[in-house]
C-alpha cells in the first residue's frame, strides 16, 4: 500500500513519498503537477497542484509541499522533469 510520511522536522512543508509502482500504474499516476524553484545552484521541486480523487489527494499530499525523495531516493538537485522520470520508473 502507498504511504505518505511528513518529514520529522519540527516545522516542515517537506514530504517523503513512498508509493508502490503498481499503485501508480493502476491509478494512471499520482495525480500531481510539479513545479520547481531554482536559486543559486539548488533546485527545489514542489507540489504545484493535485487532481481530485487521485492517490495524492487520498493520502493527504498538500499543494506547495516540497518533494525530498521518491520511493526512498533523494530528489536533491533534481528538477521537476527528473522527478517525473523517477515516478515513471
């Protein structure tokens, strides 16, 4: 089953998303649109929007959360396109 775990930091909008590939395939994706913010040498990818009745909405993923990993793999220094590729594998 899919699990969503909010970062253990005291106050954080960062999330760790762990969703089995089978769930993503059977649902046609997570139902999220990614955005990114670039500053200096860093890129942060965030949840730009969430489709109603999607895996993301069912598991409480919120708009504007920062994606820090996908299925246990860090997304640090990865842009939105790279994360989309990570999700499709």
